[in-house]
């Protein structure tokens, strides 16, 4: 095994081009487990810890540009306002020690259906900027996950920055597990209200081969909210709309039975989380998020 | 490969390190620092917790090559580390500073060894663990000490929820955690009195 230690982003891209099989290592919280347990013996490890730009973030006009290696702890502490969904999701990852090392780039690299960043990114709306010596490209988050633990990266590419839409409304994230810390999601759900575009977006984790959006549920809810004038009148969403939304979220899930839970339970839990999060976020929107001029 | 880094304030050089080796392995097997424990090697138990450039991490999940040029504090150096921190803290006004006496003590410390931790007075968190009866088999203790000490550095008056959160990455199979919580509360209270 060789340990490659590029000092700059350009060097890292050059190293990846020269050794496309090199395994990048950022926080190491996925990679090292595999090496410790002999599940993986890469020919090259490509250390990304020295690359400053991967640990930086920038809050722009419409987006947050999040470096691939920004640890979860930093997201929780510094980006709660701009990225409330991702900050909540980050807080559910493992433990402080893991959150001090692991980050979104590694979560995307592993692309596990159980990764906690994914539902939050799907709900907020994001693009993954990847780069190689050939140039860079932006991959919409919806197109990033290509299969169980597979993503859209080419062998010579590295994840540079995740461009995430700044929250323009309330966001939520929850996951089902046996306890609060150190839990891989049985299933997870994220929801974001986007009052500027009058849309709602979702993200489902651990309930399909890849993280997914519940697109039909979103379309139904967007139409129902528009039709009822809810964005303007700020009325409580009727239980029948909420139920239909939850049912469609359940239906979007395509889970399996495994040691953590049954498919039936997962589908059920996704619906419950969807309904609750819609309630919570809508309450927040009705309250602080907008001025209820003339509303009853 | 060779890895150069600082452990408990001292420059160290580890030779013949395998490229896939963890920091934990280097500490225990190459540098003779068995304080950090190896229980799971998958980040679940926290018994290998050390500080890497000040940040608590599972040393079993840090690749040895990643620590090149960086600073590590292990449980062996915790007492010394806590002492230095105390010497340098509480002086935001610039009015206090290190007294002559203290300075003298700092220069001459032949009996103290930041490598093994021997000859050094225990840190407040270590003493509190003993006083509160928070140590049974002791396997989880080093990781808990490093994690608890770092929390108290950040947050001198933690709530119970803060303590639970900060220690949520550390498993103990013996104590049932109550005594551990007691110990951290005790250390926090003593820290408060000292100010
Ligand atoms: C005890 C434990 C508990 C965990 N709990 C959770 C949890 O609750 N929720 C959760 O989502 N995850 C969990 N994880 C998994 C892990 O912590 C996350 O997936 C984390 O986000 C990985 O980030 P990292 O920087 O440590 O990745 P690494 O291990 O460094 O890398 C992970 C993968 O991404 C690739 N990679 C990393 N950076 C880049 C880049 N810039 N470009 C291209 N590829 C890259 C690597 O080659 C590798 O394939 C847990 C892990 C452990 C050990
Ligand atoms: S040995 Fe590192 S966390 Fe268990
Ligand atoms: S005292 Fe034995 S594991 Fe904690």
C-alpha cells in the first residue's frame, strides 16, 4: 500500500488521475473501518486532510458552498441558520468523536442509503461539484446516487464542494433508531419548505436502494397548497392533505427487510415522519416564517 | 513509511509504519503508549479517544499517515496537559500570569513524564473519576477522561444533557454510567470552586 499525501487540491487531482484506484481518505470514519477489518486493501490511500479548501465553507447569496471535508461538528455549530436540515441531520450522526472527523464529502463518497446527509441534501436542494484534471462538473443531488453504495463519480474525480441551497423556510430531519447516539438509521426523513418557490421538497433515507425524494408526494402537496391558497392564508393544513402526503411518502419508499427493521415498518415510519415534519415545519412557517397579514 | 508527529508535547518519530495502520496502533504498539485502548476498531466504543490538534477523535479511525506534523494528546499526557491549560488560563486580563513560583516548578520537573504520565499529579478529571468511584475494570476510562476533559474545557458548567451528549461516543460495560456522570459533575463543581 502507498500513502499519498497531496499538499494541494491540484496535487490531489493529479494523484487521482495517475492512480484512479486510489481511495481518498478524509475523516476516515468509513475507510478506516474497512481497512481495520480487512474488508479493503487499497493499493493507494489518498489523504485529503492537508487540503485546506476542502475544510472551508462560504455562505453566498443563494447557496452555501460547503467544502467536502467540513466535519459535521462545524456544520452543526456554524450553519444551523443557513442549513437547518443538514445541521439537524449532522447532529444525529454517530458521536462527537465521529462528527469531529466525518463530513458530507465522505458521506457522498460512501453513498450508503443510510447516510444521514442525503435526505437533508435532497430536501434542501444541492449540487455536488466534482473535479478531475479534465475539469469540473456539477452533479444535481438527484442524479448523484446511482445504486446501493454507488455514486456518479468517475474514477479520476474527487468531490470538491457541495453547493446547497440556503434555507428560505423551515426544514426538518428525523431518523428512526434504537437510541439517540451511534445509530445507523432504520429509516430517515427530511423535509424542507421553500416559500420562495412555493414548493416542498423531501428526502428519504434507508428505505430504498439509494436515498430518494418522494416526488409524487411533493407534487401532490405543492398542488394542494397552491389550490387551497395555504402559502398566502397560512391556514393549518387539513388532516386529509397531510394524510395523503404521508401515504404518498410511504409509497415512494422501496425498503427491504434487514437486521435493523422490516420493510413494512420502514414504510410505516416514513409516513409518520412525513406527517409530523409537515406539521412542525408548517407551524413554524405560519408563526415566525411569514407575516400573517389579515389571516384569521 | 515514517511518521513524525507530536505526542503529549514531545516530537515522536514512528518508523516502519504500514500505510493502512491506525494512529491507535502506532501509539500502542510503536510508541509504547498503551493508555488508549483498543476495543472495537470501528469507532463505536470511544475507548481509543485522543485529541488530534485539540479535537477528540477515535484514534482507531485516523490513518497514521494523516497525523504527520500534527499534535496528539493521549490519556498519558492528560495530567500534564490539564496543568498547562490551568497555567495559561484565567488570564484574559493579563493581570495574573504565571507566578515566579509556578514558573520555577515548570522548569524543573525531572520526576514528571508526559509520556507515561508517571510522577505527574492527576488532572482534576482523573481525580474526580477516582473520588466518585467511576472506574471499575477501567477499560473505558482513558477514552472517557479525554472526552470529559475536553468538554469541561469548552463548557465549564455543563448540564446533565451536555455531559451525556459529550460522552455519547464512549461505551462502558461496567458502571452503568451513573458514577461517571457523578465524576464529571464533581470535576465541574471543583473547577467552579477553584475560579
Ligand atoms: C461508529 C460509526 C458510526 C457512524 N454513524 C453514522 C451515522 O449515524 N450516520 C451516517 O450517515 N454515517 C455514519 N457513519 C459513517 C461515516 O461516519 C459517514 O459516512 C461520514 O460522513 C464519512 O465521512 P469521512 O470524512 O469520515 O469519510 P471517509 O471514511 O474518509 O471516506 C468515505 C468514502 O468517501 C470517499 N471520499 C471521501 N472524501 C472524498 C472526496 N472529497 N472525493 C471523493 N471521494 C471521497 C472515500 O474514498 C470513501 O470511499 C458512522 C461511522 C462510524 C465509524
Ligand atoms: S477502539 Fe476506537 S472506538 Fe472502539
Ligand atoms: S469501567 Fe469497565 S468498561 Fe467502563
